[in-house]
């Protein structure tokens, strides 16, 4: 169980962070997810896709926390920006890259919740669309539609731009 | 989206695996072939990798061991959360169940109770229940006639008043409870007749009727009263008028009035001079009957100057405890032929006035009316408004020599009256039919040619329920009596009763229905044994199930005559119509029955020379005349002229019927008038309706009210049961609502605690619904709780299966109580009170002495029982004068002038001569023993006048038996006295009687006729 979580730590934390909107709740959710999985570790041998199982518990935990913690205001991602470590070494590269990442982070945050769930499960969980449909208990077509919608929105930030894009912030 | 953007979108989908394999291959080929596109794809790929970095947060691995420990340390944390889940789930399940229960509680009353279906089912059950309750109603004679068949009508109905063709089992029982007669029959249209044969009537004291139909059964028991055999005595004398010092022979024939069989009885003959005076026993007379006959003789004191002698026979064994016959006495002390003749005629008239022929009376009475007389009377006695009435009349002509000039009759006030008329030489008779109006005066006007008219007022038409019309008033006794009842008022119960004053021989009781006016034919199947004149009366009686205090009302009465089927025919051979004086005759008398077979019988023979100057009696003579008609019927004055043989009267049925319709019933004062006959008779005589109600000579019993009460109780129990079921359903529903609501409330409150306010949309409405349901249930429960105590008590009133068993139990185990209840219930009906055994016994067994001690009873008794016909005026009079039925006749009673003349006449009276030469009965031939008459101390001047005046008996055989072939020979020596002689022979025995009247003219040879005036003194001189 610990090895599974170790391998998926970044993806799980990122997913929960983008689902909940702040790092503190993301950590709590991650802990809660681990505890749930740990308590059901006896079922692990019977689970075919452990990755999908862990992501499903994480998404459900994130949903529950998002519902029960509805009163919490979503904090600005900028507050968390310093908390996100960077792997770049050079300052110029770092600045450019940070800017791009910031744009993408904003783009992800602008996704609707259901689109974001599908995108994150695909992006971070690397789940097939069938597994996503099973995890979210929605039809496969709905999963793909939500994914296309998410990509359409993200394309504005991902595609090479010929003219400078307006910074939404 | 332009092509470039579309291409970028496709490349993104290619990167994220959204494209299919074909799309992917096509796009890859395009990218490979286009350098710009490949560069752009590479750049897009790079940025998606950057996006992967953005979505993935690389932070140091957490301390999983710490999380594990925390998970292990807080291992109990999930447990409370699991218990909460379990509790939540449990609460949800319980709440769901409670909700289901709530829905069921709401739907339970609607699903379990279909009002329309229940109403139909209730109607069916009521109908079915009605068939389980049979009621039995019995009507019969309150006093059964002994020795004749008696009928009891039984009607069986269910509780819905519908006739039921039940199996009816009836048992006549003796006082000891032994079965006397048993019958089993099937009711048709709910009606059945229970008959008891003549031989068993006297033994019957109870009637038990059991009606069965399916599983239903109803019993009714009633006490019966039987009229004990009470014979009557017919008193006969050998002469119509007696002279002082003469020997008067008499006999009494004691017969059963219903069966005509002779009866044994101890009798006592008495005589007196005045009504109410001391009665002198005739010691020499027989004291008991032999072959139904007791005979004797008495010598009238020679010095006696009473105008009348009353001969009587008395016995407590007789129905008419005291029977008397008045015989006029000739006054021998009068001086002068005219005075002697006039006084004798007056005395004769005083006794036989109503029996005289009309012309004879007119000839007798100087100054008689010159106008025609008329008798008129509605059939039944009263004019009934609104229906067709038959007004019968009988008009006597003054001038009988002109029969072609029929009197003209009309009813003033009824313009369209129809006349059905017939004519006799002296009479016109017939009837009118018209519909009178209420309280309208009508007058019958009679006018004869060249004469003034007379008017006979008719009573006003009254608003009575019905009028009576009898179609065969004179008919053989084995034919049913056919009656038409013209109903004027609907919804009336009528009773038609036939019988005499003593017992009821037939009846019918019916409801006339709702249609009126209407004519309803009624047939009475009377026993053939009941013969002669009978009275048919129509009563209006209260409804059987009514609670009103209305008493039976006598609304019509009519006399009928039942021609005996069983009777003797007497033939007399050897009696010529004309004979010579002193001729010896040998009469051969033969008696045969109705089959023309010889029948032995006991004869009574009387022969006398009729008076030349006295009017002849004009009414049926002999046993038949007395027993069948004279004793019972008071014929109208205008009916004088009846044949002296009742069989001749029977031949002229139309006229006889007319006479009966105009007649009134002769009330027998020897009985207590328990049936109100006397009151009605008096009322009829006065032409007024009796305003007092009368007792019904019928016995009516019914368990209808008791059955109806039980049926109502059963219906109430049925309804109560249904209400209980409804209440039970409502109660159950209320309890379910309360319980389910309460449980739901608890569950939802618990869920609210567990789930928080965020789930208020789930548990909030449910909580409200549950709260409402619980309050509703509690309220309805509270409302139904008080009613539970009342509805619970109703089923205890009666069980559903009780009505079937209850009457049986009541009759079997507590019959006396049941009877008492029925009698108490029937108190308004006077007849029912009459039928109480004690009362009946007291009336039936009351000795004759009781009546004799009653002054009024004795007066009426004597008046009614004497030979002459009484009138209403006589009833009001007392003393000797009142006893003489001479109302309206000049010189009625004993005039003071005649009494004052008597002493003066004594000195002039001469001897009357020896009577031995007057053809007195000869001893030694079975005749009554006659003492030698004393010498007449009052000789008359003219013996011829005496001979002309006095009827002289020449033959008196009071008890003569025939041989086994019904034959007997009677030698007769005709006297020398010429004149008209009458032979009267009565025969009785074996329940049959017969009478024959024959005449013979005794006259000298024809050669002497031219010198008849001269031969008369010669005849007087002959001894």
C-alpha cells in the first residue's frame, strides 16, 4: 500500500490540490485517502487496477471534503505558488517556465469540476477512459465528452500562440 | 474554430488518446508529411508535458508510517462512524417500513370498505334474513260449533310481509295434551286451511301450528273454545186456541240445532197466566225426553178468564233455557155473539198477529190503511256511500184483485236507480241498485193507480268501509256461500262471519288492498251440517299489526237460508182432499230420506179442524218451520203470506231471499249476546248504525309482532356488526397511523441528528408527514374510543341465529308466558279477550237459573220464545201487555174496557156443552192421555158460533215411531163437523227432520149442498 502511494504521491496530491483548490485540504484529503486505503488494504489482492482504485477513493474523498468544507473560500493559487517547488535550475528558464506553468495552472483551475475530475484522472492517474467511467460511475461517452471539453479549454493555453495572449490574472 | 485550431484540437486529442486508431493514423501521417505541423505537434507535446508537471505536485513523501499509526491509533474512529452508518441505515430501513405502514394505514379503510358493495350486501343479507323469520297468523271461530267441521285459516309470511309457501303442520290437542287431530299440508300463496272434522271438535282444546320453510320455523299455539252441545226445544200444542176447562196437549222436541239430531234432556213443563207471573209446574208431564220428545197435558181451569196461557219448557241443558209458547184463551163469560167473536179474534190476533196473511189482517182490523204498505231495507242493513247498494223492497197492494196494476216505486234522490222487480198477486218486490252519496236522504216512494202515494224514508248513506251483497242467500247447504263485498274504503281489514248466535260455522278475514271502490267476491265453504237460517255478518276489524285501539265494527248483516241436504220426506197415502163427515180413514205414512230410502223416524202427528172465522196462521209450520226459520228469523210484516210449509217457501227462492234480506235476526235472549248481535239487531230495527263497537266472533292469533320484533333486532345486530367492522377498520387504521407516524418521527429525528441539517430536504417533509399522520391517528383514535363502548353493547342484544330458535323455545318451554304475552298484546281486540278460557267457560256454563233471576233476561226470553212474533216495541214494554206482540194493532194487550165487561158477562154465559163429541183424541192409540173435560160452567148461547170459531184438534200423536221401513198406519175417524182440516206430521231422527202439511175438506155429500144453510143446524145437532 505504501509503495503504491509513494509512486502516486505527486499525482494524487496534484489531483487533490486541483480538486480542492488549496494545499492544506489536499494534504488532508491525501491523508484521508491513504487511511481509507490502508483500512481496506485486506481487499487489495482482489483489486485488479489498484491505481484506479486509489484514484477513485481519492476523488470521492476530495468530493466529500469539497462538500463538507463548502464554507472554505478557495484561496488564490498564487498563495500556493511559492509552495510549489520547481525543478528548473537557471533563472531565465525558470522564469519562462514558471510563467507557462502558471498559465496552465490557471487553465486547469478554470475547468468545470466534472471536466477537471476527468482530466486529472486521465492526466495524473493515467487511467483509461473506461476506468475513468467506472471510477466516476458515468458513461464512457460522457467521460470522453468532458475530456474533449476540457481539452478545448486547455488548447487555448497549450497551443503555440502567434500573438501574445492576455493574461487572465 | 478555424482549421488550425481544429487541427490543434485533434493533435491534443491524439496526445490524450481520444482519437480512434484510424483517426490517429491519419493524423500521424499528416503530421509526418507536414514539417510545420510536425513542429507544432512537437511544441504541443512539449506543453502537455509541462501541463503534466503542473497537475503533478512533487513534494516530499509523507511519513506513511505516521499515517499508518494514526490510522491504527484512530482505529476506533471509523468504528463510531460505522455504528453511525449502521444506525443510519437501520433508521432508514425502519423509517421506510414506517412510511410503508403509514401508507397502508391510510389506504386500509378505503381498500377494505366499499360502501356501495357493502350496501348491496346488506340488502341481500336483510332479504335473506327476512326469509329466516316466519310469522304465522291464525283466524278461526272464537267458539267452535260442535259436531260440524270447523275451519281455521293460517297465513304464513316472512318478515318482509311476503307470503311464504311453507309446510304447515297443525295439531289439535285435548286439554290433557293428547293429539286429537293432526294435519300436514302445504301452504299455497302463504295460505292454508286447517280443518278439524266434526267428530273431533268436542275433544279439541288447543291448536298448535308449525310452519317450516327451509331452515326457518315458526310455531303458534292457541287455545280453542268449543260450544258445548246445547240442544233447543220446539214446543208444540195440539191446538192454536184453548178454552177454559179444556185439556191442552203439548210436546217438546229436543234437537241439536246444528245437526238436527234428537237429544236427551231433562225438561220441566210449566205454565203461567201472565208474563213474569208465577210458573206452575205440570207434574203430570214427562220429565225427560224419549226419542227426543217429552209430552204432557194440562187442564186449563174452567174459571180462569185470562186472555192467554203461557206454556213453557225449561231445562239448563237447553240452549234456549226456557222455551215458551203463548196460547190464546177463549173468554166464555162474554155475553153476545159479537162480543164473544170480537174478543176471541182480538186474543187470537194478539198472539198470532205477525203470522196472519195480509188480507186476513186487513179483514180483521176495521179501519185499516187503504194505502199500500212497503218494506224496504238496504241489503246488509245500511246504505254505504260511494259504492253500489242494493235496496230491497216489498210492497203490498191494497187491491189484490187487480194484480195488473203494479205499484209504482222510485227512489227520490237517486235519478238513475235501476229496478229489478217481480210481482206476486198481492205483492210487488225487487230491488234498486244505486250509488248513494254520503249523508244524503233518500226516500222510497210507492204509488198505486188512483191511490195516494206513500213514502218510506231510507236511512242516510254512511261512510262505511264496505257493503254486503249475497248472491245465493237461499241455497242447498252443500253449496258454498257466494258473497260480493263492495269495498268503499281501501286499506281495511274485513271479516265475514257466518253462524248463529251460538257458534261460528264459517269465516274469512282479508285485507281489501289499496284499490277502492272495488267489488271483491268472497266464498265461504260452510259445513253442510249447518242448515236453516244463518246470519252472515261483515265486520271491519283493525289491522293485525296495528297498535290502534280500534275495535271491530259490525257494518253489515244479512240472513241466509241453507236448505238441508239431509232431510226426511214424508208421504201420506189415504188422505183424500175431500171426505164425508164421520168417514174413517187409514192414513199410510211413509218416511224416506234424501236418497229415497225408507228411514225409521219418530213422528209427531197433529190434526185439527181449522177455524171458520179466525185468520189462518201464515208461516211455516212444524219442526222444519220452527227449527229452520221461525226460531231465528223475524220476518217483516209485509212478508205475511208465506206458505205454511217451509219446503214450499224453499221453492220460491227469489221471494224467499227477498224476505230474508228484509228480515232481522230473532235475538235469543237465553244467551248472553257476546257477539253484539242484539245491539245490532236493535239498531237495525231503529234504522240507525250502531255506534258502539262489537266483539268479533272470531279468534285471531299471530306471532307477527314478536317475529317482527326479533327481525328488527336481528337487523339491528346486522347493522351493528357492520358498524363494528367499520369501526374496527377505522380503529386499526388509527392505531397504525399513530404508531407508524410515531416511529417515523423518531427515525427521522434520529436521522436528522446523524445527518445534520444538510439533509433537511430528506427528513424534513417526511417528519412533517409523520407528525401529521400521528396527530390524525391520535385524533381519530380519541374520537372512536367513546363509540367503542356503545357499539360493543349492541351485539349483546340478540344473536343472529337467535330468531329461529327463540319462538320455538318460547313456545316449548314457556308456552303459557307466550300466550299471556300474545293475549296482552291483543287486548284491543275484544274477541281475543273473549276467547280467554275462563271467560268462555263462565259464559258457556252459566246456568239458566242465572238468566231467570235476571228480570230483563226473563222478559226478553219469554217474549222471544213464544209462538207469536215479538216486536221492538214489546221489548220496551213490561208486564203482560208488553208480552203480546200487538204493537200497532188496535186493542193490543188487555184493554181496560174488556176487563170491566167481564164480570157483567158472567151472568149471561151459558154452558158450552160436552166436548167429548168434538173429535178428541182417542186413548189407546198412542195418543196423549187426555183427561175428561170438566163440565163447561159457561154455556154459550150459540154452539155453532163456538164451533166456527175454535179450531178443534182431532188427532194428537206426540211420539209415534215408524217401523223399520219408515212406515206407520194411522187410523182416523173424521168427526161429523164439516170444515177444513189440517194434518201436520213431523218426523225426526238420524240427524234429519221432515214436515208435511196436508189439508182435507170434510163436507156432506154434494146433494145436500143446495140446502147448505138448512143443513148447518142439522150438523150442529149431530153429536
